[in-house]
């Protein structure tokens, strides 16, 4: 290559930073001049780590696990996997599970911990295994009458399949109508603000995939076998081990940003893209506003966008040549679900650890990473216990519990507009009603974090996305990557894979972008055939 190609990347989240690093690593900076525009002052997008009074908050929880070996290697190269016992390994007697040769978490922060995944469901004042498992505990909680109803309902679903033209039918086909109504219907409506019958089955096929009653029973049976299984053999929703950066997911993306800058990438924070200019069937330049409100124009050979599709079309329409009206209508109709986390630092939890899994703390706490609140009597959707993701997220991990309450809402609605004080008070009241804490007297500190466009939703104009994809792909030098960049509820590894595919196309001069859009839709990404 005689001269460098210029590449502008919109967004400093997992997809954007993956693309930047893929372009410049191993001497790639000799061929590419890369600029990253990040609207906020932080890296990682929803995978950032929020710091508050010595404690760290993971927005939504991020398990570092993938069936794509490229991604697992990528993570391990960025933050090596631990090889010496960490704080909690020593206390919990897990030293024998570590692979020798890696760094010691007690002497370095740049390390990926091996974590144990435990999640449960809170339903009808009972704590049940997650995903729904038909073990003795679940059957006792449901009682004989409901258990019989669930069993016959499931048998009916085996022999009478419904057309999978919505998410409701998708769940009923896999669990039966009774279990669907108990564990999926209300929770899905809480998550999305829509009844499952109004949501595309695409969401289930992408997020749940092989999970079903048979999948759950198969997993439970295999767990009793003496041979230890590799995570690659287990459906994603059922994995029991994952990696996790010592200081939270944002630590990895801060490290990637540092590495990229050292390799020659220019990163501009506080840069909000407001207009995208097209010429001769390509993207010619974009315009962004800096932190001071000043406007700048930037031309480039290639553009990689991880900004929300709705915002991208708005920016194209603000450019020198407007976007087609039908494409604008599709983009404007794409729905999102927004997200609020209320972090509470508490003295103790009232919950007893009845799992027989040892835990940290004095007194010891439950071992859960997440507790899914599938009881319709509560607005909170999920509880995160940060102590169990990494003890290094908590300033005083022995004597306090740092817990996050996750709420799903819409920007501008009543809950979103609550003051920090009222949102915290609401969260404390819900935890108290659930029997998790003893009221406000147990709360030492709190922090509320709001996230816009956290979850791309699969209703309204979503079914017209193929038309929008065709329009966006008509710009030969524009690549849409990541969760919001593709309006697809991808996991972090899938978002990274879209960026890797896009960079590969740029390097190889490949014109088709089918490989970029097909991440997490090909059979290779499905957990159960």
C-alpha cells in the first residue's frame, strides 16, 4: 500500500475499540490512519465500569465468555488469565482450579479472573435455579397442582407446535403455556414494556437459542456425570464459569484504548457526531461537535459506525444530502429500552446461603452473580451482587455488600425522571419487601446510573430492518457494527466479532458486508443444533 487509508470509527465501546485495535496492531498503523470519536468521556459504552466512593459498578453485568475462540484469545491477550490464587480463591479454597503461569491478581491489576457463575430466580417468595430447572426445590415451590399443570402443558407443546411468529409462541413451544405464563410472560413485559405477543421471535432465537425444557434437563443430567465439560459444550445461558477483569469490564476497554493510542490511534472524547455527508454513493465526511460545542468536519476513506442506527440516519439526514424519507421512517420507528441501575452499599443481606457454595464476607452472603426478579409484584428486573463478580469491585468486601438493582424503562418516563433520592428510596423499599435487607437502616451509600438506548428492541419497525440494511450497505465505505450499530441485541463478543469482520473486509477489499451482518445469526453461533 503506497499511502495510508484513513478510517474514522464512531463510538468507543467494545465494537469501536475492537475495530481500532484490529486496524493498527502488528504494525497496521503503517497502513491505516485511525481516529475514534467517542461522545462521552468514558470507554466501553454499556460495558464501562462506574466508580463511586471506592466501589465499582458493572452496568448490566458482563460475563467474558464466547464460543468464538478468536474473541477468547483476544481477551486473554489484552488481560492475561490469572495463574496465582486471588483474594477470594484463597478464602474459598479454589487454588487447584487455576492454570499455572498467569499473573497474580494480588500484585497486578491487569488480570482476568476466573469466575463461578451462580444465578437464581426470585418468584413468589422463593429462590429458584436460573434458568428454570425442574428440580425438587422448584417443584416444592410450585406445589403439586401447578407442577401437574406445567407438565401437561409442556407435553401439549411437544405435540402441538405454534407458529413462531412472535416471542410468546417461541417460549410456549419450548416450555409449555403454564411455565411461560409463570416465568416468561410477566418478566418479558417488564423488560421490554410490551407483551411477548407483540415482540418478534427473532429476539428469542438470538438470545435463548437452544434453551428449552429438554436442554435444561440434559444439562442437569450431564452435570451429574464425572467428566468435567468444557464451556463450549454448554448452552450459553447455562455456563458455570466465565472470565472477568479484576476491576470490571471497563478496565479491559480502558486498556484497549491505551494500547490503541500507543499504536497511533487518535481518540477524541466528547465528540458527538451530528451530520454525515455523502457524495458519489459513498460517505465523504462527517461533522461532530466537541465538548465546547464547536463543530468540526472530518473526511476519511472508510467509516465504521457503532452509533445507534436511529441516530446514524438522523445524522445522514442532517448532511449535505438528505436520507430517503422511507429509510428515515424505518429508523425513527426503531425502538429501544433504556436502563437504570441503583447501586446500594449495605451492611448485610437477610438472605441465607442455602446453596452449599462457600462465599466471602462476614457474615457470608449468597453466591449469586444475578438474581432475576420474575415476580410481577416488583418493578426491579434483576439484582446484581458485585462482590461475587469480583471482590475487587468492593472497597470493603469483608464487611459490606455492594448490590445493584436493574430497572428497565423508557427515557422520559416516570421512573427515568425520578430524582436520585426518590429512585434510591424506591429501590430500598423493593429490597425490603423482598426480604433482602432490613430497610433504610442497612444502607450505607447509594448511586443511580441511567443508560440511554441500552437494549435495541424487536418490535415496531424492526421487521423492516432488512430494507434499512440494504440502504446502509449501499455506501461502500460504511460499516455498521456492534449492538446499537446493527440494532441487534448482541452480546459483547458478538459486537466485537462484527468489528473484526468489518476490519477484515477493509483490509481485503471485500465489497459484500453479509459476513458483518450475519454474526450471531449463522449456525456456528447457535449453542444447540
